[in-house]
C-alpha cells in the first residue's frame, strides 16, 4: 500500500500505473473496477473509486466521458402528495451524496433545481431551464406520461425509478417487484401468516414493491393487507397505533421504505410488542440508520453507490432512450427485526 515516506506519492495520480503504485492494486484490477466489471466485488470497487478520487485520478477522462460532459448535471425531484419534503428522505440524501461524488470524479458540477414538478407543465419548465445540460430525475412521481412526452423532445436525461412497459425514457432503478416478493417470501417462510404492506402505492416504484409483496403472499397462502400512509415516521406510527387499538391481527410488516418501518417499530415498542417474536418488520432501501437503531432493521437493499455510478455514467452517453434502462438487483438484509 502507500508508503507515507515516499514524496512521489503525494502528487495526483494522472496515469493508471501511478494509481496502481499508490494503492497497491494491479492496473488491471483498477481498470476493471472503474469500468464496473462484474469480476470485481462491490467492496473492492468502492474502495478503488474512493482511492481514485483521493489521489486525483482523472476517472472521467480515463473512461472517455469527459468529451461528453457539459460541465453540469441538473437534478430535479418530482413531488408526491404522500411525501413531506423530499429532501428530508434519508435514502434520497444518500443517493444525492453518491451522485455528487461520481459527478466530481467526472469534473461535473451538480445543480439542484428549485423546481419540484408535479405536473407536465412544471416538468417542461425544468427541461427548458437545463438547456443543453444533462439531467437526472430522482423518482418518477406521478409524471410517467409527462416523462414519455419529454423523451420525444429531450434525450439528455435519465430517471431514477421503476421500469414501465410503455416507457420511452431511460431509467436506472432497483427491481422493486423482486424486492417486495423477497420480503413477503421471507416473512411467510419464517412462520408469519398475517402480513401487512405499510406505506403508499402511488408512485410506480412503491406500486411495484406492493405488487411483488402481494404476489408472494398469494402464492404462499398468506393473508396480506394494505395500510396506506405518508412516508414519514409519525404517519407510519399512527397507522400501526390504530391497528393495535382495533386488535387487527398482524405478525409481519413490510414497509415501503425504511423510514416507515422505523415508525412501525416505534409504535410496536410503545405497546410492548416484541420484535420479532410478536411482529417482524422489514423495510426497503437499507439506509445507514438501519444498522444503528435497536433492534437493527432488516431491509431490502438497493445499492445506492452503484446506482449513482450508473446514473452519472448514463448522463455522459447522450441520446438516451428506454433501450438503455437498467435494473439493479435487490438483496434481503436480515438483521434483528
């Protein structure tokens, strides 16, 4: 690894062999990691990308991205009526931070739009403001049809969201249906019979999670119900409080995201329900808080570091269409709930 007494190691690494010398990895391993090669595990990829950033290695130029970069990537976050201030969502903040790291590696600035569109007109206004710059739309909201129309005119944006059957625009997102299916399957196979989906089903991503959850419950013969609520801790807690007060039987909860799962845990704990002995809880996103709350939250993970890397790489391609859309696999992380 790095020899701190070697003065030559203190300058920027401008060539692949410089980075290899500084990090202790072979040039071939570094090259594969920077190109997101499946032969390199995710932990090693993340470490190499961080080292490349720390040593000033020109990742964007090395990957042939620089000539397509317009200097700015515009970020816009559509509104959903079930969200209370999108920028407060932990997963969104984590994803934004990773997008920022990737953009910096490609010598691009991020511009977070003050527009939070909920209509075709507002989305149109955003794209007019971006001009020739590329854009990332974080979430489809209720704008799938508007995004399809936008794709006929602008092909310089990518959407973080669900893959839709009639989609014209490029998207990157996790396999939401598979995530919901995995959650319900795990609950049933660990002895749970009365399942609850907690959250909302308005957005395409959330709806696909619910459909996967419902499908698994149906195939495995479990009872499944839906309790819709806003995507915040207090709203989720209130719903579970009402269900406990009405003696509605629940022994397994799958929450549409980790924030609502934490709300459910708070309510169950207040009513002395043992987790997971009385009720098991599974979230979605694997935000950092999941590892630190007690009991530690089991969840469906979508890799936000890899997601950011793919989103930024897409903005460099130009002429984006649905043909370039990609899924990220989901993983069930079993902890203590």
